[in-house]
C-alpha cells in the first residue's frame, strides 16, 4: 500500500490543534479526516477505511478509554495512537493495555507525530525503537573512545527528556523546573557561537546537552564530533585532536585528519576535558587563540571553523587549585556555563523516565510491563540516585528481566532502593539569619556577611561544585568565583 492511500482518522476536539496536526500530516502525503467527538469517530470507522487513528483521550462526549473498548468490541485492527496531556500519562498507559500502540504527550513536536505515525504505518522499517526512546543509551557502561567511538558508530545518547511540557526536547525527558531552566539555557547557547562549558555528575546527560546545542544551532547541517578526553591514551591525544601525516610515528601508515578538521563548520565536543594532560591543555589553548593547527609530523598550518563545547564531571576550581587544569584555559572555555542537574534534583522526571524505560525494556525482553504501582513510584521518587540515569536504567532493566507481570511493584525493585540506602536525606534547616538577638537587643547583620554565609553554605552542600551551587542560587558561576576571590583578598 502506498503512503498516498493511507488514511488517518484524527479525533481531536481542540480546533487549532486539529488543524495543525491535519496540515502537518497532509504535507507528509497522508489522507486525513478530522472529527471532534467520539461518536463521529466511531461512525467514521464503521463506514470508511481507516489505516490509523489518532485519538485524544479527553473528548466532549466520551472518554478515550471507552472509545478503545468500543473499537475492541468491533474488532478494529488498525493501530491507535493516543494523544494525552502530561498529567494523564497513567491513563495513556491504561489505553495501551487496551490495545493502543503508542501515546503522544501534549504539546508535542510535529516531528514526534510524524515518527509515531510512520512507525505504525510501516514507513520507517529501520526504526525498531519508538522515537521517544531513541535518545536512550541502552548500555550501562562504556564511553566514546574517540571522534566517532571505538566501533565506528555513534553511540546512542544517554537521556531523553521533555521541554516545556513537550514529549521531547532534543533528546531529553523532564518537565521539572530545573530542567525547564536548562532547556532555556540550551536554546540561548544554541543561538551563540561562544564556547560552552558543561558541568555535572556522570550519567546526567552532558553529551546529550552538547548535541542539543548543536542541533538547535545554525551548524546543525555540519558534523558533531565528540571526543572523550579520558578514554584516549595520552600519547595519541594530539593525533586524535589535530591529525597526523604519514610516518609521523610508528603505526602512522597514512595521513589522518583529526577531530578539529572533521568538525569543520560544525561542533567539536570535548568530553571530560579536565582529564586532558597539561601538555595537551597548552596546545589546545594555543589552538583556541586563532583556530590554527598543525598535524603531528606536519609542517603546514591549517585553519578550521569549529565551535567548541566541553564538559567535565569534576569541580573545575579544585582541579585548578591542584594544578591539574590550566586556569587560563578554563577562562578561555568557560564562556557559557551550563550545569546538568543530577536525577535526584529533578522531581517527577524520574517517574517519566522510568515509564519510558519500562516500555522499552519490556518490548526488548518480551515482557508485559507497562507501568509502576503508586508505592513503586514513591520508592523511585525518594531514592537519591547517585548513579543518575545510568543507575535508573540498570534498576528498571533488572526489574524487567527478573520479574513477570504488567505493573512493577515496590517489592520488585532492588533491595538497595527498597530498604533505604542512598535515599534522599531530609534537607538541613540551617539558614543564614539576617537578625541576631541577645537578651533584649536585636542586631541587624550586615548584608555582605549574610551573602557570604549563604554562598559558602551552598557550595558546601554541593560538595564544592561551584557551578552547581550557582545554579541553585540563581546566579552565574563567575559571580561566585568573583566573590570568593574578593573574600580571599581580605
């Protein structure tokens, strides 16, 4: 059957959304019929040929779940994709139990709509994973070993998320306030050509953040080249970055372009930049002055046009103080700081991510899991997740492999989560007070003293991670660094 012959029934009672979805799908070559009530939808299914139904759950005359029941009674065999609001994801999961093939969370990008429809109608035979899962790194360990990975394939990014209520934001899942702020930072950074410095714990999605900035930038049609500075041997780092000529060293049997040349016109991502050895830091700093480089063993200076994004899970200030990271290189790179929050700070995002993971792993393992009990969600919600999303992936995978059923209970979760290890501690209540009282006298404390106490306490709580503390305080990391230098000089 050709795409032109495929007919989609769109059931959506919000006129503006229906018009947008219909127009978008027609541009893709599908025939689309839009109706605004459940009864009209059922009448159309009864009378005409329908290859796919896009069904809003909230309709003026009937609940979408009831529509699913009627379709099942009529032995309707074409796929149904549910459209739902973020607050009714559990209802969407229930609809999938009743036969729905996928669900879209409003508001979603039209690309997500196209992918979901094409997947169900057989137009993406290579897409074996639902589009909203395509950003998940399904491996619990292993990183890039160089510009393009050790096996020549781009590894699947680590996390998926939601932006501003949408189903996805360039590879992320998450609608928490701290993630909304991150999405705004990514969008702002994408409009600039300045260097971006990403900090955050391992497993929080720093590479996904870098790719998101690239995809939203004017360089989207050019290469995105990642290098993991921690995974490349010290002796090969210069060649990996700048390339080499034939005969430059043992094993250099041919000329080879480095990452800075491969990324020409696009983006070069230097992951774990704090692991780069001091000699290479000096050469990188020289390169950043005019973007001129020389291949190892070569005698010709070349110029490239790349945007630099770097990341580290270490505390830059500690690395600088210990002499392991050049301060001048840090300030050259630290133009647009972006902090990746740990999973423990992302609130309900952990539930949304777990819901996506359970569907993915259940499909892979041939199991029936679709959701979590309320008790299980509470366990996930109150765990501290020191391993971030990688740990969550492992926990969910373990549950799917070791258990059977369609709903994950709290008892199925690992004993470590269930019995309280690494659960979130109760927040400390010690706060800088603007007033102090001795007997009958009240003293107003200087604002500068209160500011210093708040900042220092925030840095202490964040384990010395200044960018993280700055994010919580709502100021830029440079403000905190400047304050600390001022206090140190007194």
